């Protein structure tokens, strides 16, 4: 979903810049589970197919804004509208126009958390309580 834009050499670096931004806030395309997501829910961003084998959770945070449809008419309803269209993001190929606002608490770009999880199907999935505990346990050990 991320296009290469200067000064970055690849799409992963564009995504990294968005996630580690000083604002600590991202909007994530939300194609499924929209009615289940609540403010205060844990959110984990998982990187897949890393060329160096570093798949896993690269950021964790808390949902602050539940999913809502992004249109010209709804733009003002988002808390941080400038974070909806970061450099390199192509809304035309996004998995969904529904966006969830996430306050990033911690990033793990160089050393992803991966307690044996399988990647999400279709850009996002729901975790079991055991998976959630495994992730939080791994994060607590760092």
C-alpha cells in the first residue's frame, strides 16, 4: 500500500517514517471487524514478508478512534486529518476507506515481536486471548 517517495529508497522506509513519526498517531485501513473495534482496544501492526526475515509486530498502540469511512465530507470528523494522507500512501489501493485511529505506544521496527504468530489474513485479524497474552508477555520482557 506504500509507494516510494523521496527521500526514501523503498516502501518499507516510507511505512517506517509514518509509524515512528513524533505525533505517535496513525490511521489504519480497516476492511474487517469494524463493528467490533472499540476505543481502548489494543492494536498491533504486523510486518510480513520482510526481506531480512524480520516478520512480526513492528508497533503496538491503543485504538483512540473507532473505524469510520473517510470521505471529503467526513474528513473534519477525524482527530488528526493531516495523518490520513501521509507521503507515500495511496488511498486508491487501500484495503478499505474505513480508518481506525491508533495512538502508537511503542515501535519495534528493528526487532519485531513475534511469539510464533501467523500473519493476519486480509490486512487484519482478531487475536485470541492466548495470542494477546503471548504478545504482551514478549513486550514486557523487552
